[in-house]
């Protein structure tokens, strides 16, 4: 049985209180909300904070405010279940609710939070094991070792970003608010992630993720598609998030195509977006975008399924996402 190490547990009453606590504890402290990622990592001795600061009860982190006209603010401690069931999100941002429903199981969605999913630790077959297993292979560079077992000749860690909401938030152009004793800053979701399995966030340990800001609705549509081994629940081994900004006649003015689950950070495929611009969606443009994603996708042997098959799946999953968006546009035109 894997047991949690000993730690102090603190419960702040406000954001100001929370960032002061983490400032006082320094590198030995860590924030926690639902704990569905941190506590298993602590049991495996991948993370061993001496002080855990719970932000679950902070009122500011538990609100969903705004609407599609002005944009929506989602507190970082809002549970994934509440994201799935929110009237505002289902009405104005159904793609966010749909992506959240693909995460884990209903019980874990009751505990897990949107902020926790955006800050999810990177995953790898060689890392996500218990301490004794990892010790048996002489550890890896992500924790306690000096080698990446996925790519032994590489100087960096290739653990994978496996959040379902990250690719979609990057595609939507969402922003996040971070707070610390030094003040607050707003960061584009795309700027939050770093292509390194160890240092995978452009975020200081003393910064608290306060909320997520979704852009106001316009002429855009978006969707997210997920490949996983088990249909009921599992981490993605490929995620496809696409946002298209369209004119009334369906002409695509702007596009974002983001791949997740294949690298330490979400991958933007600009060639795929370029292939879609300047006309309504048609089969030729969709095929060109899918091919561009296939070329760009370079998964490694660090998670489930054969890596070459995961690469091949980029084509059909991009096509499925684009077909869904084309059907949405057709329905809207008929109304």
C-alpha cells in the first residue's frame, strides 16, 4: 500500500492569505485543490511538499461569472463537475463542457478542478510508477535520475502534457490570472506551457492560479476530440482542439489547430490553420489540414499505444473535428 508522507495542512481564508502562506513556506510548500493529481504523486514520492495549502474553499476561486457576450471567468477551484453542469458554460461554451466530460470519471470530476487540470503534471510510462519500480530502473531525469528513458540520448525530459482542457484553452485564446505576494499577472494560455517535461509551466511555484478567462463569443466555433484506450475514462494519447473564426457565409478568417497528448506542451500546427483560411470548409482543405497535423505530430514511446499509430491517428481525429465544425456551420445557416 502506498501511503502519503507526513505534511502540514493549511487552509487560507482569502487569496491574499494563500499567497502569504506559500511565500512563508517557500519551496517546501505547494497549493492543492481537488488533490487528484498531487496526492497520488505524493504517494509515489514524485512530489514531497512539507506544507500543503488547500485553496478549495476560497470564494473567489469557486465562481463562474459573466456570459458569452462579455466573456466568462471561471474560478480555478471550480470542480470539473460544475464546469460540465454550468448553465452558462453549456449555453455559451458547450465545447468546454464537452471537453471536461471526457476527463476521468464522475467521482474524480467531483473532486478535480479546472485549475488542477490546467496545471496537471506531465506524464510518462517511466515516471508514473511507484518509488520502488522507478528505483529499479535507476530513476529518470524527471525525478531523482539523470536520464530520459524515453529518449536516452536527449538532454531534456519528454514526459507528456495530458490535460484535456489545455489544448482547447490554447485554441480558444483563454487567459489565466496568477497571483503571488509580488502582485497579479495575466497570461495567455498558450504562454503558460513550456516544451519540457520537467519545467512544463511558465509559472513560479509561489504563484496561485486564481481564474481562467474565456473570450467573448463572436463568429467562431470550436471543438475538442480525444483519443484514449478506454472509452469510459483515460488520459488522452492524442487530443485535437480546433477553433475557426468564420464569416456569415462560412469563409474562414482565422483558425487555430492545437494537438495535445503528444509532447510536453500543446503543439500549434500553423500549416494546418493556413490550409483552412480564405474559403468555407471543403474536403480538400480539411484533408490538407489533417495531413499537416500528421506531419507535425511526433509522439514518442512515453505513453499508451504504439507511437507510430498515434501519429497516424492525427489525420482522422483532425477530420472528425473539422467535420463537426462544418456540420455546426451548416445547421446555423439553415436556422
